[in-house]
């Protein structure tokens, strides 16, 4: 008999295609509660046919935190552990037992592994911790978008890590991101001193190619007293550099990348970005220096800020090219061979390696 009553709760809209896969994944819970926010397809009927308890709600104006709080309010009061996830997020089998094995009545929240993206061969590409399993009381969702759980319960928050509990993300790429930017602007307006919100807004401006706004916003982020996490500060500096590069101001881009390296020298990403600029300039000593430094970093931090290209074949490819240009042919061959091992079907890498072999 289970020690705890576990409920999975979610919000959804027009996700009929994902219902069966998701319900299979969350079926280990005692109860599944879904708040539908306006589906016009067969999502609601399909969820009900699979055993979910479904509520229809209209959230106007739309905010993700409001929607999730409405969903949480529909969770029965006698539930011990609430688990929030979306219909494009799938738990690996056995998650419930792993959660119960470590959960104690004193715990308020659980953390577990989240796979954001996958490689073409199905292996994880980008993973970081997720923490959307929590006690029934003492939590509310905050922020219009990129919403997070905020604790307001009695006593201190007690978090436990659930080893082996993995949630995998299989996004619906047909859904637009158009609502994210105005919601982030609203969130920053409501929470001007929240460093994470300001950071996400600046990053979103970069995605939308609003480079001047990105630079302005991320400089504000770096000035906030609470912006203390060195890896996120480094990312802010990298995005400023990318924006300057997009504005054809390479000197400012390099200046900010040097700041990023100084801020957090233990991550590969700023070295990789600088090596890319060096490649575009034909500055082979710079590429060589950056790739040598970068490849000495062998451990990922595990944060959501990791950029996969800094960890695939690309650094070895840049290192091989710079070594070849500098006449370091044996090192060029070693790096080129490693790049081919990481991307065995990449034709250019194979051609480059053959060229290096001929030179040797």
C-alpha cells in the first residue's frame, strides 16, 4: 500500500494528440487533475476517457501563474504530494516509487532531473534539475510567464532530491512563442527587482532580435543587487556580446565576452562564443587559445544555461582548424579525429580530417 496520496495536475489547451502518451506516463499517480483553458479539439473528452478529472476554466487575461493556481485549487485537500507537469512532458516509468522512497512528512518540495532536449540518437542533450513536486499546502505559482512555485508555508522549506526520477520534454513545436514576450514585459513591470525575470526578458529580446533592448535590459540585470549567480551573470554578458555582434560591433562583443570569462571561467560557453568570433575574423591564435581553455573544462554544471553546441563536436572542429592554420598538424589531426568521433556522419569533418592526414 502506498504511503502517500499523489496527484498529478496540469493545464492544457488543444493537446489531444498528446493525451494518451501523457496519461500513460502519469498513471502511477492516485489521481490526475487537468484544467483545460479552452480546447476546441477532443482534448477534454480524451482526457476524461482515460480517467483524468477535467475542469474547464477561462483565464482572462491570460497568465500562466493564474492558470496553474486555478489548477492547483482543483487538487483535493487530502493529497500529500502534488506533481505539476505539462502534456508534452513525460515521466520515465517508476517515478512514483522513487518519489515515495525518499519523501518524508517533513519535506515540502522534491527536485528531480528534467531533459529539455535530446540528441538525434535519443540520448539527452540538455538536462537540468526540475522542482515542481510539492506539498499540497504552502505553495502558489507566481509570475505571468516562466512561472515558479513560491513557498509561503509554516516553517522552513525542506527540499529532497529524487534520484532516478526523470521528466522528459517532447515539445509541440507548432505552438507559437508570441505570447511570451508581452507576458515577460508584464512580469518585469510587476517585479522590477526580480533578477531572474529581468534576465529572461533580456534573453527573450535577443531571441526576437531586439538587440538594443536586450543590451539595455541585461545591463540592468547585472546591476541588480540580487543578481549574484555567476553562471547567470556570465550568460547575461554572453547575450550582450551576441547582441553587439549582431549589431556589427565586434569590439564591444569581445569586451563583454572577456567579462563573461572573468565572471565564470568554469563554463565553456563564453570561450566557445569567443572562438566563433575568432574564426569569423580569421584570428587563429585567438581560436586556438579559446578552444584550448574550453576543452580543459570537462564537467557540465548541470544548469539550464548550458548551450549544447559548446559540448558537441564544434569545439574540436574549431580547435582542429586553428591548429591546421597555425601549422600544428599533429594536434589538428587529434582534434579533427575527435570531432569525427562525435559526429561520424558529418561530411565536412571527414573531408577536413582527410586534408589534415595528407598534410601529415
